[in-house]
């Protein structure tokens, strides 16, 4: 067994030097500064105590450094996974209770086990079943749900719900109880963070700050909001004035241990764990590949499953919540000059120190600050222009996006993502079950062949060239038979039919039977069946069947070879499209 395949740390650690360590330490400092408020905020979003977010940012970072393949990906709690965690656990227990926390820990453990197994069996391709329109619709709807769920902390009211309708109704009924000081803190932080996102970098560069430094300062702006409002709450006793604070956070590192084995609880969270695993992997692999491409590096999707799986397993074993790669902190890690995954391990040490020594101050952190941080972080995920452009380009993809979007908002995140996946797979099967095919003719004076309905081409009434633009499998095998019979019925003079196969990458057993049936039926009608442009892997498989031996015609290397061999000096007809 190749250890470097399963332990990517062995690929970079032997050559690790002081220069790389210096770069990684600087990046780790910046990520730690950003990750502390994010961990607290996303624990709040998931309905968990603040320390759970911190616990989920220690061992997972260290384990990903050992098993992950991205040099700059930073794992930990993220907004969408936190929302999915809250949605999965809400029916099981009241938020913040011991049972709720135990279920969150179990969710991380099961998710980690699933990811590791998928990685070992090389199931990274499964993420491809989540099409981009479905992911976009799901992310947009999730962001809207997250914003709605955090408005109660900004307004200082009580509101809860499992979907947008319930959340908005609860918020509307609580408008008369809006708490002024809480609103002032929440809106103030919101305005500051929006300014930091949209205008701070330009302001800093105007005063001579390098663009790179200005960008990093902009990304870590939430820490300034956290520090300032925490100090204000501490000095002005804002908690006594009705502003909700994070409250007591136990100091110390998390205790290691297995969650209690409750078969009923395991069964209750199994589907949610699978959805969280897949969505988390898709989000993480997207971020990792984007950053890797900038440095002409590559990541291994199957090993990434193992890396994320071990990160989640370690979160479950240390009292944390489900984690995945986060976009904002990964970008900060990248821009700060991180060169190896050791930066993540150093950041884990930083979070551990914060858990040991900073929790007394964290207790004074206003929840409105964390809520504003979440809102500004996720609002950029709402992508209405993508919905418009997808509608213009593909009605079917737009339909899948819209259904995912609406069901996520109106019912639940689980139903939304499941419906989106099923619709995507269903539309794929529908499209491939009716493959595009075209009768083609020769472009005069060339060796090129084009659709007779689009181009001015040459034809021969005795020889028909049918191009198939899809792999042949059980879902479309019958469709091809019907297409050939239709051609046979409409071409009385035809003596030869050439199946042009440049788009056929696979022929399964059902399609093979259909080709054999087509060959037999054409033979009974006095028409020879020929093949052209058959790809090597397809030909290799066909050689293990009787089709080539029983074929009434020949196999040509190219369509032009078939034209020359079957038509020769015959005078073709011209067809004007």
C-alpha cells in the first residue's frame, strides 16, 4: 500500500523548512483571528453552545493537515452545514440541551465515518450528482434562511421556525417586543461589516496600505467588531441592560470520548448525516480546487473525502459539530501566504489557546454581534442573477434550481436538497434516454459530415449516415431501435446504414442487444449495417461480443472512409438546408 496516497503529509513534511514554517505561522495567526468569531457564530447558528464551535476548530484542523491534500484549505464550522445541523436536530431535542449536543456530536461522527468510507471506496464522483444549478439554488435558499434565523438576535426578540414561512411569521409577531439596545448593537455591527466588505479596502489603499494587506484586514474585520462590542459589553454591563450575551463558556480543552450508542438516535440522524457529508464535500472541494488552481496544484477528491472524514471523526470524538472547508478563512489562509497544511495545525494550536485563556472574555460577547457576522458572511451566497441566467440557458436546469430553492425555503433544507438531486438525476436520465441523433451528409469538397437539417451537404439515397451523439445504455437502447426503424420506413432505396459513433463512449449490455437486433432487422430488410468512428474502449468491449462477427456490414475508421467505401464514384445528391 502506498502510504503517501493515504497520508499526504508524507509528501510535504520531509521537505518542510524554516521559510515555509514562517509563512505558515503568519497565515495561521490570521486564520485563528478569523476562526474564533466564526466558530462561535456558527455554533450559535446550529443551536449549540459557543464552546462546541471552538472544539470543532481544534482537532479537525490538525487531522486535515495529516490526511488532506489541499495546501490551503481551512476546515471548521461553516454556515450552511451549521444550518443543516440545526435542521436535523430540531425535531430530536431542544436547542442547547445535553441531548441536543449529544446528537450534534453523533452527527459529526457518523458524517465522518461516511466520508472516510466513501473515500476508501473512491466514491468522490458521487458529488457530481449535485449539479451546479441545484447547489446554487440550495445555497441561495439556505442563505436566506440563515439571515431570517439570525434576525431575532439582531432585534432582540424570541422567534423560531423550521422554514422561512414560520420564521417570518414569528419575527412579525415579535416586532412589538424589539429591544432597542440590542438593535443598536446589531445594526451598528452590520453597518460596520458592510462598510468593511465594500469600502474599507479602498480607504486603506488610499492611505498607502498595500492592496494585499488591505484585503486581509477587510476579511478579518469581524474580529474588530467582536473585540469592540465585547469590551463595550464588559465595561458598560450591557448584559444587565437586556442585551443577550454568549454567557459562560467553560475553559479548557475538550474531553475525548465516544458518544452514547443509541440505535434510535443513530437511525434518526443517518439521512441528515449523509446529506451533510455530500453538501460539505461539494463545498469543500469547490473551494480547494479553486485555490489549488491558482498555484497550479491539484487535490485528490477521493483523498479529500478521507481528509474531511477524519476531520469530522475527530470533531465527533472531541465534542464538536460537523465541519467542512470554509471559503472565507481558506482565502485568508491563501492570501496570508500559507504554503502547507501545517498552517491549519498551527491554527488549531491558536484555537486551543483561545479555549484555554480567552473564554472569560467570550462570555461578554453580544449574540447580536455574532448574528450580524453570520448575516454579512452568508448574504453573498444569495445569487439571483444565476437563477436568471440559468433560466435563459436551460429551462430544465432552471426548474431543478427553482424547486430546490422553493422547497428549501418553504419546507426544509433536507427536502430541498433531496428534491434537487432527484430532479437532476431524473432529468439526466430523461435527456440521455432520448439521445440526439442526426442524419448527416458530406460537406462538398471536404471530409467533414454535418446535419442535413443545418448544412448544405451531399447525400446518397442508397447510403444513410446516422450520427449518434450519446453513449448507449439501457435507458436509450430502445429509442435507437425506433429511430433506425423510422429511417428504414422512410428510405425505400436504402441499402446501407452507417452508425456514426463519435459521441458514443460506452455501450452496455442492453444497448448491445439493441445493436444486435438492429443488425438482424436491417439484414431482413436487405440493408447492411456499418459502424464508423468507434472509440477504442468501445471497440475493445465489442470484440468480446458476437456483434462484430455477425455484423452485416463493416467497421470503418472514419465516416469519410465509409463514404468512399460505400459510395465511391456514385454521384451524390445535393441537399440545401
